[in-house]
């Protein structure tokens, strides 16, 4: 079960979620779900800015997809002052590029 306590319902959290899902169908279903809540930043990593209600809804849906005996999902709640350093190709570069086949 993926649980986390928010201080209030209007508060949003910056979340990093990474996963290792062994079954192709479950992996595709999870990726599709995560894309509806946040932004893919790497092949198996997503970033979210979500409220407590959204997090709880997402958590429940994740629990219906994953197999806890085979899969691994990690969720990192990032501090508002957290510094994120990005190196390499950015998400914007990939989505704006018309030479790459994505």
C-alpha cells in the first residue's frame, strides 16, 4: 500500500516515482496511468505535482495494477526547497524535436 500524509487537502506535493514492473501488460497499464497524472522524465520515472486527493486516487489505482510480489515502485516526496539538477536531453527537447521518432 502506498501511503503518505499531506498536511491539508489543498497542499500539493512534488513527487518522483520510479518503477520496475516485470510484466509488459502491467508496465504499459502503469505507464498509461502515470501519464494521466504527471510527466514522464525517463523510461520508468515520472514527476508529479499533485494534491492529497490526487495522490490517494493514484495510489489506489497503482495498487490495482502492480503485483507486490514481483514489482517494485518507489515514491520520493521532494521537499519544496529541493534542488533538481538536470543534465542531458530535457523533456522539452524531446517533445519539441521533429527529428527524433518518439
